[in-house]
């Protein structure tokens, strides 16, 4: 289990989260483009016995780099204005869903910026989106508090999974989905179905469909194979 912080602003939050990583035996703390000094004395002082997570944290320039070695990606969201296209679920429901699988080798949990969280496009990197049910009048939680609640809920399913009726985890990874749709976008622009200035928003809609469909690794590879065959045909037909 890996905790991924996207552009954290406060060293105190980073330190508190490092302490939580120690509390719940997280494998790695990963940080994407931090906006503060994560190695500061403030962060280390707040971390207490979690200082090793700060000293050994991995820094990345992009979310893709931070999560593409993971089989399952969860993202957190505190906003209530997401619209109908993005579905949020409670930590309890997602914990039960995770416990239905025999094994998930590498899990990433994305936590957004303190002031504005994750963008809608960044949420598309996740298989599931977590939302903690708080007051609609003031839904936003402190970042470290959100981490504490979610790690607690997930640790219950990871440590106490006695369910014998489990299934093999075979969802397409975030990397497979990203690379497949990058290839698809290129082809659809070439054949005139998409325009470059609007392609990103339309491809995002396709991604939402795939995430809702819970496509397997095999199914996404079939899609990518079709795209590669179309690309091969277009390249070779021009030379005849």
C-alpha cells in the first residue's frame, strides 16, 4: 500500500501523514511535485516514529510516474460538485470491494492538494474514488485527517480478510488504460474523428466509460491491439 500526496503545501501535514504511514504500516510515501520542503525540521518533528518515511519518500514530477507500477489506484475527493460522470463511494464500501479479491500486489491511494484536491482529469487515473461523508455545509477535511480515516478503513479489510469466496484481481491497470487511450486519441485525430483542441475532453469521456465497465487487463489489451492494427493499416495503405 502506497500513499501518494499530490503537491502538498504544508510540511506539518506531510509530517503527520508520515506518522500515519508508520501507524498503518504503509509500504511507501510518494510525493508528486511538493510545494513545501518535505525534508524540513517541521515535517520530521511531526512525523515522530514515521521519520523514516520522510527520509525514504519518493519524489515524482507527475502522477503517472508515481502510480504506473501499481495494479490498483484509489483517489480521494472531498468536493460535492462532481456531476453525474464521476462516481464517489465511501471508504467502507471500497474496503469491502477490495476484500473480494484474493490479492492486490500494489495499491496506490492518491490524496490531492490541501486547497483544491485533485482535478477531474486527475481523478480519471483512479479505478475508484473515495469520499468521506461529512457535512454538506463544510465537507472539506484536513488532509492528514482524511489520510487517517482512509488508512484505518482500508487496513481493516487488508488485515482481516477472511472471505474464502474471493476472486482473482485482473482489472486493467491505470498505466494500461492511459497508454491505450493515448494511442486511441492519436488514431482518432488522424482519421478526423477528433480535433486536437477538443480531443482531450472527448477521450476523457471514453476513459470514464472504461472505468465504469471495469475492463480486465485482457480486454484493454484487445482494444489496444485493435488500435495498433488500425495504425499499421493507415501507415501501410499510404505507401501503396
